[in-house]
C-alpha cells in the first residue's frame, strides 16, 4: 500500500512540475509523436526527445532525493505512440524500461488514439455476462434480481463509461443482459417474458419505472463531468485537449449551466447563458446566424466587450432581422461592466448547491416527464420488495390474468377463479370480485376501517386505493397503506393457488393467511401496521 501511495503522490507532483516545464498546448506534431511512461498507477505523456526525457528524469531524481522514495524504472514500461525507429532507439537508450505495444490498458481502461473497437470493449461485456450463472437466479424474486441489475450489473460499467464513450451497440448488448436477467434470470429472454417495456423499466421510480438506470443517459451524465471540469477549472493540464463527447451532452450542458460574469475570461460570449440566465441564441437568434462558427466557439465575454469588438464578429448579411436583433443586444449590453478582480462563476441549475453531480445530470434528462401517480403508495410504504414489485405490475396492468393470457392466445380461466361469475382482469380480481369485496370488508373490519372497503361502484383498484388512503392521515395512513398492499398480495397468491393447484376459493383461509402475514410484517418493522390497535386475526 505504501508503494501505491507513493506513486499517487509522485504522480501529482510530477504532473504539476511537468505542466510548468514541459507541457504546452498540443500541436499536430505532438499528437503524431508521443510516448507514455508509466509506473504502477502513474502515467506520464511526453515527447520522445532527449531534452524532455532528461527533464522528467531529473524531476524524478529530485523527488527521490528529497523524500527518499525512489522510482523503480526497471519495473516501468514505455509504450510508443506513433513513433518511428529513430525515436524508439532514443527512448531505449535513455530509459531503462521495458517496451510494450500501444494501444494498451491502464487502470483497467483501454487506451487508444482511435475509437474503441469491439475487441477492446467485449471483455467488459463478457465480465458482466459471466456474473449471471453464479447468482442462482431461479431462487431469487424479481425484486431481488432488480437489486442485482441496478447495483451490480449497472455499477460495473460506471468506471468505464466515465472515461470512454460507450458505443450504442455495446449499450444494446448490456441492456439485453440486464433485461433478460431481470425477467427470466438468464442471459436470453424473449419478448413474452418481459412484462413491461424496457424503456419504461429504466425510468426513475417516481416516473413509473423500476429505478434501473438507463445506460445511454447514465453514460451521458457521467461524461458531462469532463465538460463541467473544463468549464469551471480551465487551468487543468488536460483542459486544452479535445474531448470526445456526444453532441447531446453539449446541448444539455448548455441548458444546464448559467454563468455569472466577473472578468469575463472564462465565459463564452455567443453561446453561454450569461445575460440574465439566457444566451444570445435565445435573445438574438438571427444575429447569431451572421457570426462565423469559429468566432462563436472562441470569443469570450472579456474579448467581446473590450472595445465592443463583438460588433466586428458580424460577417453575414445585414438583413432587417439581423439589424433588429443587433439593436436589441446593443441595448442589453450598453451599461454592462466587467469586474476585473472577480472570476466568473458557473452555476449548475439542477442541484441546490449549484455544483455538477452525475445524479443531478441523470435526473435532468427526465425533466418535464409525467409523474407516476401510485409512486408514494407503492414505493414509500413498508412492505417486502416482492409485494411492492407486484403492486408496480398491477399499476401497469401487466399481471398474467385471463384477459392478458387471452390476448396472447394462451390457456386461461374462462371465468374469474374466485367468483366464477365474470371475466378476470386485475381490477376485477382485486376490487370488483364478490370474493375480493368480502375479503376487504372482513380484513378492514379487524382494524375498524370497514367503512373504507370497496363498494359495488368501485371498478379500479388504483382509484379505490387512493381514495381509501386519503380518508386517513398520519401513522394510521401508513398502516392502512401497508395493509392494502398485504391484502392485494394475499388475494393474488390465493388466486394462483386456485389456478395452479386446483384448490377451492376459501375466504376463511385467505383471511387466515393475511393474519399470519400481518403478524410477521409487524414483527419485521412495519410500524404503521403494528399501530393499528385491533387484535391480529388468528392470534
């Protein structure tokens, strides 16, 4: 551990010293001829020139003399990047390091000058697929598999996705693995096994999904970190390097960041949102079309306002629309003054602190989406995860009741297995069925809330559930919510026993099972449920 720590300290010191001595904005020559020298977890990029190599060696020697921590060059490696035979001979003469091929892997990340190939990304996908067989998915509930998908399979990609632009084909392959494991517990699943569309599954819980991250948006949110750092800390050594970021990320970033101008050195005049939270594209779109693209990307506020030089950027045709926008912008900027001693401040709109975070960036992609009505009742109540997962399927009408089986041409009960009177749907089974109404009345009567039981006019389980919850408050509301989840789960299990095991519907047996479950839930920590003062059925 000490060696790794020393390499970390060494890396920071060398990077700082080398930035002052060697590193300059990259030119085409620098991109064509580079070598990388790395030892353990430190990587240095330098030109294959005797002077540069000598300076780096002197820095390492000075650090070793001052601290007593020597760098073992014999255990380091040199990876030439587009170097000719002359450069390689020079490097081998000056550096006693082993020679390795480039592209390579560094800290588990594939490094390459070009777009990553399938061969370089496939090992990551294989590692994800290799996880599945050892998890014994047949012994796990769907709710348990959901946890594995989100916090293991998805998390395995975060490190790579933060540094590498993950290609669409790889996202599609990983999504197939995640989807198949969630619904079937295997590597492959057909459409019939997937009860809910994957695009809906990968939405946040409050928007009707399962909270499993959407990989495309997650990759965008993680990659946005580099744009934010480049904007807020332009003095970093790598800030002058081009960053491969999808266009959608830049478009979102331009909306998410508002700039407060001080000296104007780090705010772009034409594209950043610095005029009352708006950019010139919003205030003067026709004028912006008359500006050369190079000027749009490079002109800072300081440069533009110095001597009104932004006026000289206008090169296109002076149409009436351009003149109108020009006069409007001139009026907005007429009394604007820079503060030379104050740095520009960039504010991230989607977090309370004003600082970027991957979480706030990811959530920002869902801004304006319709909220999921039963979210609080399903996910904010005390109940086992498998029961909440079932209620989520109920809310989306994705349970295998007779109506859905009939649509797929699959064998199904002709009538409701519990009442044998009407066609079976999930709403009929949970709230309209005569058996279900009797069950709810007797279950709620045990806690003195039988007046809230479903009435003959109630045909939607979700509407009745919401109405019953609104009639209570406080701890009693929490207890009733858990009790309704418990009751719906009991009805579903009783129905399945009737269908698959051929037992006769029995109201007393269903209530007895509900009483046992209620006692277990109370012991397990359902405070709201245990606060209902009536005695437990069957206790």
